C-alpha cells in the first residue's frame, strides 16, 4: 500500500474493521468529532477508540479520498454503508497495535504522557550535546515537576552508559518495526518550541526524519512504543521504568478529580470546593468536566436542578450547537455573565446525545 497516503491507509483499515459503516459515521469515528475528539475515551466501542486518530482530517478532503476509492473500485456503498470490494494488505499499526494501553489511555492522559515524554527526549538530546545549558522548554509546570521528580529518583543511575543504553533500547525497538512505523517521530515534536533547536540532535541521535503529515501517525507510533515496552519490559528496562512511573503519577490526578466530584455531589458549591481544596476554581471546573467526559452519560443531577442551567440547556435544544464565543456574546448582549462550566457541561451532554 506504499502508493497510498497514511490517511488513505487508515480509512481503508477502518472500513475493513467495521465490515460496513455509513460514510458520515466513518468520518465522525476517524476525527472523533461526535465527541469533540476529547471524548474518545467515552465510547465502549474499542474499534472506535482505536481509529479516532485523525482529529485534523478536513471533511471535504475525507470525501475526496473516499470518492477516489469509489473511482478505483476499492469500495462500494449499499443501504447499510460503505464496504470494501478488494483485499488490502496488513498494516502493522492496526494488526499489532491493539494492546490494552491503547484503550486505557484517555486522550487527556495521553496528552500528558506524550508531552512529558517529549520533555524526556529533549532532555536526553540536550544532555548529550549541551550538558550545562539545558532548560526545559515545555510550558506545563506540572509536567516539569513530574520530570524533576523522576530525575531526583534516578539521578544516581544516570551515567554516560545510561544515555547510550536508552538510545540503544529505542533503536532496537525501531529496527523491529516496518516502514509504516519507522522514522515518523518528528511528528511527536510538532508545535513544540524546541523543534527547530533540537532538529539536528534528534536526527543524529535518534535517527528521526521528517515525513509529510506525520502528526496523526506519530500519536499511534508513540502508543505502539508504549504498548511494546509494557509487553516486553525485560527488553526495554529504562523505557519501562520511565513509562510505568509516568503512567502511575499521571493517573494519580484521577484521584484528585474523584475527590472534587465527591464534594460536588455532596452539595458543595464550586467556590467552596476550591477554597476547601486550596485549588483555583478553574481547576475545579476542569475536574468536574473531565469526570463528565469519562462517563458514558453526562449527568450531574444538581446541575440539572438549578434555575441557572435552564438558559444553557436551551442553547442546545432542537439540534442547535452554538460556539462558545457566539453564546458568550449573546449572554453579554443581554447583560448576563457566561458561566464557562455550565456551557461546557451542556455542550458535552449535547454531543453525547447525538446519534
């Protein structure tokens, strides 16, 4: 399938996995748009979780690709949806990349793991080349603290031999992968301020190279790396130590979210919870919304029972789906202040209730 782009390969394998699937539903699955891509972890459909990896695929471009498949006689459409007419070759990320890690990692947690691993790789690269001048380039202070915590635990073991071993581990893993996996790692750094600074080091040390449109693929490649490391920890002791610690520490935030939800459902106001827990009210809002994202059904009974909720609920009735700025401008024009939490709550609820 070398003549096809990654998008084309991924679309064809999604069709193959479903057998038959309506075209519009296929697009929602691939982009995660049914659930704003931040809700990928909600559905119980494991295939949908796995294939929801193209959040930036434009609908017009998607239909162009599908039309091309029709013209080439690769697919056809019946009353149930689109189906494959021809056999397509196996694709390792689809056939082998289905370890439980792929499903347990909610998108929010995945973003944390990706970003802190980006920091780790940056640090390894800098330490090899500029030992005295390295400073974390990532903006997320919490992730910087995770990295520093790990470093304090491991610094006695970090020697020149350690640096050689961690790169050797990665290269041993990469050498076992086929061309659909190899050399797509610069996508992990897309959007990072450090990319330009690090590019020479990344290429020479890690053998990374640029490929066109690699960001969606790099997400899957990273998850495959994590999956393989967890399946064969004896072959990747350094990477396993890193990932297992990060997963443990990142998941600890889940406990904090649960405590916020417990207090909210007990009857405390968001301002009261923030004061009691010594957290910002915006953090409390984030906790409550994350919990709603993780549930199959979005429901806080005490939100539904408040008079304030009526105005926000009505925003999403009869198929309406306003953008936040539009709704905010409408509220302010009426002399009212927009409650970000209530807007997002009913937005999430509307998305989950869509067919």
